[in-house]
C-alpha cells in the first residue's frame, strides 16, 4: 500500500517526499476544494516556483494531484475552473481529484489528458457506480469514508480501478460526508454529530458513535490488504500530519509483519491510541 | 394552473398497519431515502396497488448487497407489471436500473442524489435527465425546486421536513452494526420525527431533518409528505 499525503505548502511537500510519500495532493484557492473554508489550500508564489516544485516531486517519483472536489461548481464557475485545470496540466500536474463528473465530461478533449481520481465526496457506494465512473475515464476511486470494510470489499475486486482509503483512525465522518449540513449551520462551529441528544421523555443520551480502537484496527487491516493507496488528510496542522504520516508507516510495517489480523490488532493498539490522542 | 400530485411517504413497517389514506393522495412512496435496511419488498408494492394507489419504490444510496436485493425486488415486481417508478439516491443504482430494466423503470432522482447533482451546473442535470429519462427530481429546497422548474425539469417536493444529514452509524442498532438479522429494523427503528436539542432538528431513523421546508413559488408537479404529517 502506497501513501498519498495532503499538503498545504511546498515546504511540506519536501518533507513528505523525503520521508517516503508516494504521492501528494493539495487544493488551490481559486479552485473549488472541500476544505476551502479551513484556509488550508496551497499558496503558490509564482509559476516558476510551481514548476520547480513539480520537477522536484517528479524527480523523486512522486505524483502531484490537485483536489477539485468541492461539488459546488455553480459557485466557482465551471468554465473558469476548467481553464485553470488545463493550465495546471500543462505545468505538469499529474491529475485531479474530483467529486463531480461534470469536470471530466466537460474537460477539453483536445487538451493534454490529466489522470482523474474520484473523491470520496462523489458518494460511490457500489460496483455499478464504479463502472459509471470508469466509463468516464476515472483511474482511481476513494472509498467512501463511513463504509465498513465489509461493505466496501465488493468494490475492490476486479473494479478495473485503483483504490484508496483514508486512515479512518485519523479522519472519519460518521455522517454521509459532503452531504451533511451539520457542521456549522444551526449548531455554530460545533460538530453536530458530536453533540449528545436526549429523546423526549428519556434521560438516555444519544449521539453518533465513533468506531472504537479495535474497529479502527480492523478497518486498517482489511483495507491494507485490499486497497492500493492510503490517503492522509490535509485538514490539520503540519506537526499533526507529520506524526500521522509516521504512524501510518508504522502501521503498514506491522501489517506486513503480522501473521494474522489478531496479531495486528494486538501489536497496533498503542499506535491507534496515540492517533486518537492527537485529537484530544 | 396545473394541480400537484400528492404523494405519501411510508416506511415498509407503516404500510402493514395502514388504516386509511387521504383521498387526495394518489401516489405512495414506500421505503426510505436514508436507510438501506428499510427497503421495500414486492409485497409492499403490491399492497399499494391493492389500495388503488400508484407505488413508488424509495431507495436510499445503496451498497452492493442492498443494491442486488433491490434489483431482485424490482425484477419480481416487473414479472407481473409493465412498469414501476423508483426513487434512487446514488449514481450506481441509477445506472444499474437503467441498464437492466430500461424504460420499464421510471426513474425519479431522490432528494439526496438531487442535493449532490444540484452542485453541478444545470446543464449537467439536464443532460442526465435526457440520458436516463428522469421522471422527477426530488428536493426539499425551495431554490433548487425553482431552478429545476425554470429549466423545465419536473419537481417532486418533500414537505415539511428538510434533509439535514444522514449517519451511517445507526443509533438504534449500535450493538449489531452489520447484522440486520439480529436487529429488527421494522420493529425497533422509530417511525416518528423526534425533536432533538431545542427542537431545531428532528431525528428519524438514521437521518436528521430540519423543519419546515419552504414551498417553492411555482407549484411542483408532485408534493411528497410523510404519511404521519397528513
């Protein structure tokens, strides 16, 4: 399993490449990206710096992808976004992570063809959806974050596409990601899904549950044996992401060393606990 | 002026206890647009026909296991009937039904998939409408409904609860996440919209809603109302 890491600057790119990342991805402030509102898009100084960075990444065998995965193309204007994407491809960007098929359908046919990766926000839950996207030329899909490994397993077999999964222990949305209006909105900055609720006439507290450590480890083990890429998010500070990257490498090494899942669960427990502590 | 068609939305378990249906209701959605464990079965669709109403199979976004199950239900229904309308909420279900059953399955785009598609340009939605012969686009957003209708696309409007979010970690089956056999959804999954917190949000099954959705200025072709809200 190879590692794809999210970056917010070219300094970060150098660190991840030097430490063994196989692929990097980032957002740009003038392209619709899911984490725009978090201010974590890459700031590019000028085209010269940008091209040097691409050369640096490629000279180390590392691919560079741009997330254009905010599905709200109406706000950004798809024509403007497509022009920018074409320019980025000419500069040497390897491809784009998209949620909307419209980008692929309307990308100029006479332009240099980028590699298309499907964002998990496309809500691809079954093999039929994969066939649809494969027919459009999508090369890789990201497994929908909240799928259990047992639900996703059918999608890996003979899909004709590469697959990637997020490190669920570090990032999982228990709601339909990209379709939830619960972050912000009625509940301000609080994450709606993390708030407990009582039912009328009951003192019992309800809330969306997060998977436990054992479930995190089980997911990782199953996905490590079935998916091609492990994707690390860019929604946190650099020091957090460096630690998560190192934990991810340790976990992958443990998967290779473990004789079976039970052995992995036992050996990896502390790492999953440490990942969880990063969020406390 | 065109009169809207009134539809009642029911969970499969509600259908078995159904006593009366308001006269103005001509269409019944059975199933759920949020949970794949609440799929309609052929007997539910047949029962609606027996009640003298038009059935629509409401399907949520489906993983492979439940997509196969849904296809089997539709195939069984089509052995006795010429056509069926199905409300779909993911692109995989849409393309599979279109490829397998062609024009015998009339497709309505469910509000979850419509919410996703509405983030594309209207040209995309129009293209998809042509390609798959879409009967209705379901939404609970006033602005979306207006935009679709201005583009000559038929709208089915969900009222009065507005979609807010769906969890894939069930509140009620927490101990049996993957075992529908061990957890009787039809018996234990609440059918009511339960107000949460200060009453800004309602929980029903695995989905959250806010209330009320605002009706669009133009009259939609169909209005979908939960059975309990009639």
